[in-house]
C-alpha cells in the first residue's frame, strides 16, 4: 500500500475537516491512519499549560526558561540546544507533542510588543540559535513550529496590516533567519504570520509558501497558520498552506465551493492532508525518543539558571563598581520591588505557566552571597509614583551606603512587554528615572539592573556607575543576577539588538492602519545604527566581562579570490589577559568597501563563544563561503557576489573591531556594474 492510498478511504468532507485544528491547541485524529489527536503548546520559552477546553491557564510544574531575546544575548549555541531539549522534557511530562517555537522574526522597531519572543535583530544570530533550539527539542522527540513566517514585525494591526517591502530587503533580512534555520535543521512545522506581504496574506502567499519555502528551500514539513490567520482556507491550501489553526467550522463549505468554481483541485486538498499525515507520523516516530522517567524539575531549573547566567549582559561598569565584593563595600542598599519579585517573562500566548514556587527571588540570593557585607532592602516603588517624593526617599536612604543597586522592571501598567500590543513608550516612567538619577547623585557607586525584553531609552542615567541588562531571563534569573553581581559568575551576555538613546522617526511605523512601508529597506537595527552611532546607547554585540580579552594573529586562508563559488577560513587568537575565568563572544562581520550596490557597512556572518582561564589563549576559526559575500540581485533572481574589496572584521562588538583583513574578489560573471549603469532595471 502506498503512502497515499489511505486518501481513497476519505471523502472530500472528511479531508476538508481534517486540515484544521480540533480544539484550541489540539489537532484531530486521522483514524484511517491510526493517528491520534496531537497536542501543541506555546512556546517559545517553555510550556504554557492550558485546560482541556483551552479556556484557562493551569499553573503547573512547567519551567520558565529565558525568553528569546535573552537567549539571543547568550550567543551560545550549546545553551540554545540545551534549552530546546529541556523544553522538550517539559512537553513530554505534559503529553505535548510539539512546541510552538522558536520565534525568529526580525526586530524592525523596538516598539514591537513581542520582541522579547524574538531572538535578535540579526538574521544570522536568529537563524543559528533558532536552529539549535529546534535540534535540541527534536533530539528529545518533540516537534517544533518555527514562527511567524514572515515579516510580522509589529503587534499593532498585526491581523490586518499589509507590509510593503521590496524583494531584496525581504530576502536579505526578513526571510533570512528562516532560510538560515532551515539550512541547519529540519523543523517539523513552520507557522505563517498574520499580516499581508505586498498585498497578499501570508497564509495565502504562494510566493512565500510555495516558491520560497518549498521550491527554493526544499522544506518538506507541515505549514500551519497562525491562530486565525486564515481568511479563506481554499486560497490558503492552493497557495501551499497545509493546516489551519484553530478549528474552522466553515472549511468544508468554503473548500467545496472553491472546488466547484475550479479555484482548487482535489489534489490541493490531498496535498494538505498528506502533509499533515506525514507530520503526524514523523511526530509519532519521534515520540520513541521521549522519556518520561528520569525527569527532574531541579535539573530543569538548573538549565534555566545556566541560560540566565549566559544571557545577563553587563552594559557599563565604571570604576569597576561591580562585582560587589567585601574589599570594596561594607554596606549595600538594594532598591526596587523587582529585586524581590522579578519580571521573568513577557505577556501573551508565550507566558509559561510556571508556579511562583520555582521563581528565584534576587534578594534572597543577594543575601546568601553577601557574607561580610551588610545588605538592606527597600521595595521603594511600592505604590509611590510621585517624582519629588521618590527622589526625597532615595536621597534620604542611599547616602549612608557605599553602594546602591536599583532593580527596575519594564512592567508598568501591564504584564510587561506583551503580545497583541506594542510598546507606546520606550522610556521608563518619570518617577523611576527620577529615582535612578537621584541614586546616582547621592551614592558614589550605583548600579542599575534592568528587567526588560528589549531596549529601554536611558534618561539622565549618565552618572550611574554600572548598568546590567537582566532581560526577561526566566525563573532562575534571580539567582543568576545575584551570582553575577557578586562575581560568582562572570557576565558573558552580549546585546542581541542595539540599545538606543533616541528613537527613529524616519521609518513608517506603525503605518496607516492598512499598510506599512518598509522604505528604509535594509537600514534596520545595527545595519542602520552603524551609520548613525550618535543615536546608540550600547551597540549590537556589546557586553562587558570582569576580565579582558586580547585579540591577535588574524589569518585568512585566501585574500585573493577569482571565483563566485569559494570557501575560505579565517582564524584568530583570543587570550584572557585578566585575573578571572571568563567567556568571550567573538563576532565576525563582513563589509564591502567599493560596492556599487547599496549594502550595510557590516553584517554578522559568524560568532563563537569560548571560555578562557586567566592567561589562557585559544584559536578560533570561522568558515566562510561565497554565500556570506552575496546580496540578492532582483534582476538575476538569485544571490550574487559583487566583485570588489571586502573587509573581514573580527570584533568584540559591532563598534569594537579588534582585527581586520581584506579580501579581494573577482567574480568574472559579475554583471552588477552593467546592470547598475542601466536605469531601466532595479539592482
Ligand atoms: C500567536 C502564536 C501562538 C498562537 C497559539 C497566536 O496568537 O501569534 O505565536 O503560537 O497564538 O497560542
């Protein structure tokens, strides 16, 4: 019996009923194939347990891992794999078959309320870490669903907005993380986005779902819709969607009418059913890898802790205000209620159902770590929102301490950053900023700890000695921050997105309610800020350590290339020149010097995170191919290497290039210049 034979046993109605979800997060069974109901769960940073009818959340045993932007800040492939695998272990405990993650949309604007669910503003970092998450989860027998394909970059009007974007920008930026992820792993499913791209719903977008995903990228898993993203199931399956989420009671009628009108064929429907059956069989097969026994909630917490430790990013550390050690400080005051009850995640469908019992409170661990130092704590912000009064309070308290540490969470008015809403304001409320600047004025050593999923625009924070980005780093972030503050753990996170001083007003955002024009093209995130450094608070890739690293001996296997298909390697040495063990994230960027086509000054094409003992030196090697030097030529309809001189930058952050080398490339089939000289075709 061939794999398709079962289709003969199903009527048109049965097939039409099969390709939409049963109830909320459950699929339907396919009895002729002995496929039971399968269960999904959000995602992405842990399990969201819901009641069987899907109406309510159930607080449970589930682990809250660092949210995606924090995971991005780890720049650590092993951690991303480990977190994916650990989430799978939670899924197994809850009989969940596939997790609705990872989410790898680009961050076009820091206003997007869901940015904390997305890994980075860079496609390479997002694609590589997203792939590790998928490999980790699937290695434990749990399916994944990579979302939201594509260009869902704002929550305002996400269900109606038409993203107007040119093909080169789409391919080089908004689709790129998905392309990289799919090159590196084979997720069981991909979820399309709510929005339209160039006038066509993502759920009905043949260019996206068929041409790119299937034909070019050869993806053979299941393509599902976001919840409610299907407007017409017939158009959707014709365009290449396979499964509608959640249940659509009109599916049979819509599909039948479309069949009669000749808008779909029965083959379109068969294709969708087959894709679902293949997906389900793959999941059932993978299930053999799952193991319910041996699960340890304490071990899960430990993985969440390791992830949090690697994500927390030391942004500033004037006069070595950190770490907090007894040779520097006798008495420290801890301020802010989020030092007691941290904001560990954002709001919306991704909110894991972790019970409070598993959430580490920073203050408890701070007290644990503080032997020989007096620690006092005041919640400070409890109910007090008056700038003057809060300043008086801070002034009256902090003067008697030799260090003040203020915890601030971006959770004003709601759940924190959240799905369905964008962030109106990228600044903290005035009374919080007033408290921060008063602390810095009155205490010589002041530390600000920020709990947020994305950048917060600073306001009179210049005199603060140290700033630590804690992110929304999951249930164990309280212990992780305490260990970092006291130097028990050396910070090793780096920014996965640019932290800005002022916001851009030159882009069309949030659009006019119907459309949003991505006219800034590739000038997004650091691709824009590399040219506008005055607006940057801390650059992409930035993060300090309690030690220092020396970079030397850059070596490139070939500096003169005459080909459009090549591979080269670049190596360099990194040495820990400080006194404590630490981890460094070495970043490789490429930029062309003599380009005809407009290109970003630098683009990330490689990164490694390594650990070094004091005095230890290691060699890091990066492999590059022609693909890393290509741009998408819309005239040739393919990726293309422009001849010219390129720089390879080895950097500690986008703005801190430590080593560089030049490569000259002669592509004898480079027609860029000829095309550029013509005015009738876009290049
Ligand atoms: C979100 C998805 C999520 C789904 C199920 C949608 O609103 O956009 O990311 O997986 O709901 O909860």
